[in-house]
């Protein structure tokens, strides 16, 4: 299983200036290569390398490996763009948004991530330093730090490329690690159903609830602040609204999702059970909401929470299955009678057939657990994602 460990670099001011110059040169070269690829209609690695390799080395002073990585990064960016256009990420082919995305070359930020392989980057784990290639030559003794468990994973399982990244003046390395998976539990005694929502971010069939009321109030304040800054109209206000506020909310959401996923997986592993999640693919197209509700529902990263549960479960050997989410909130977990009237309010479930009454989210989680067991009995394997990020 592949994981990406994020470690923080601690360069001196002189080292930081060299790293900044290196990252700027690499991204300027990649932007120029993207322009050539757009003009010539060439997005494959080898043809684009023939057109740009010598010029990149001569103009920006990049080494052979750095030049090749800049070209490959350009090709990967166009591949990702083509996939997004094909999947409707930028709307229909005739829309203005689609035309804007496809009608101009890819541009890389000056501090966008740059890949490094083992020829360009070496790790000294005992000294907690790295030796890294720069446009000014090989720079040694650049200190790094991180959480103890992450550094242990890095030292034991690092394999493949690492990305150099600058965010908010801080320097990071994103290192790919190949971690052996735990022996999967082939005979779970049952499944923990996890119902995802807004009032309660997650509710399990064990009775646990991870409330979202406090978080939603904080998110509402953040949205109000962003709206106020955007209406002000100045460049500094817009920059603060788009970068500082949005980044802070994303980090907070990610931390909450990590904590929820960790607790659910730990309980499943302790009790020898699997985890059943709702398949929420295409929910934005299926669910019709009033405009004030759309931001609340669509802005929480439920897919991220599912991915975190998935990779933590794979590490612990816990099976994960996804089930159809249709009517889980209207179905009685006791008699399985389905009726819209079974939900008299958001929080209450009251079956009109057998009279069973329970909290609506817990009733849904029981239905998800039942469906998860049926899916497992039918022989469907875990669909947990294989790649994610350790924050």
C-alpha cells in the first residue's frame, strides 16, 4: 500500500533562497514546456522531450534529471486536464468554462511542487538532514522534522520519488512510502455501519455520533468572512479570502476527518468487525436542495473521510465495503418497511408499520451495517482506496 509522508524542511535563510530559486526555475521551465506542448499539439513525454529538453537545460540551467521531471510534470498536467474535461469537471464541451479551460496552455505557479528522485535527493535519517539538488549545486545538511511515527515510516518504507513543495513560506517534502498491508480479516463477525451527514458528520451502528453542529457554526462564520472580504474588492482582501481563510478551513476539516476515521477503524479492529460505508458517488446530481443548503452539504469532504477510513482500515486489516445509500434514511432497521413518512423530522425515525422509534442517523447506520453484511456474503471485496496522504 502506498502512503505519502509529509515532512517539514528547516532550511536556513540562505538555503531557503536557493530552494526558492530552484523551484521557480523548474516551474518556469515547465510553463514554457506547456506552452510548446499547447502550440505543437504534443502532450506525450518523448515527443515533448525532443522539442524542449536541450532548451530547458540551456536557458534555466537545470540538470538532466530536473529537466526530465519538469517535462514529465507538464505531460501529467495535460493528462489530468484531459481527464477532467472528459468527465465534465469544467462543464459541457460548449460551455464558456470548458472553453476557457481547454483554450489556453497549462501554467505552473512559481512555488508548485517539483518531483525529486533518488539521484537528486538523499536522506540521512539519523542526522535528520537531506542532501538535495539545486540550480546552485548540491546542497547538503538541510534539516527536516516531523512526527515520530511518520519519520519511522519514512525511514523504513520510503520508495520512489519525493516532491519539494513550498506553502506559505514553509518548505515540505512529500515522500512516497510502500507499506505492507496487514493480514486482512477474512471472517468479520459483523459490520459497523457508518451514516454520513451534516448535523452529525458520522454516526455509527454502535451508537457513536460525531456531531457537526459546532463545526457547521464555525464554517458558517468562515463563509461569512470570505463573503465580506470578497465584497470589499481589494486585492489584499481577495487574497486573504481565497488563500488564508480557505486553507485554514481545509486543514481543520482534514484534521477532523482523520480523527473520526481513526476512531471508527480502531473500534472495528478491536471487535473483529468490518466497516460498511455509503456509496455517495453522484450524490450532487441526484440530491435536490435549496440554495442555502447546497454549500453546507457539498463543501464537507465526505470523499476524503471515506478515503481516510479506507487506508487506515487496510493498514489494520479491517475489511471495508460500500453499499447503495438509497432509502437508508427511510427504511426501518427492524421490519425494513420503507416510507417517507417514517422521518417526521431530521433527527427522529418513527416506523409507521411496526412503531419502532430511534434517532434517524443511528437507524440509517443499522441499515448500512445490514447491507454491508449482505454485500460481504455475496463475495464483494473491500473497495478501500490504495493511495492517500498522511497529513
